[in-house]
C-alpha cells in the first residue's frame, strides 16, 4: 500500500496496512483527493470492498462497521 500511494501519503492520505484515509478541509478538495486515490487504485489494479468502505466521517470521528 505504501509503495502504491507514496506520492500522496503525508499530504492528504494516510495508509494503514489495508486501510486508506483521505483527509481534506473542504468538500471540493475531498472530491479531488478521492479522485487521485481512485486513479491510483485503477493504475495498480486494486479493488475496494464496498462493505468495508465508510464515507462522510467528520474530523476526529471513527466509524466501526
């Protein structure tokens, strides 16, 4: 994961083993940041499991599924 997202980690992305957290200050910025993640996922032929995806989590909140 770190190898695939090395250009984004520390800027607007955090990667933990098999989790990706996209951080943004505005909705517009979040759309751009998320698009970058999706481009990298496609480039590396990676897939997301929709059952494990959480969207619209406010700052400092953690959602357990």
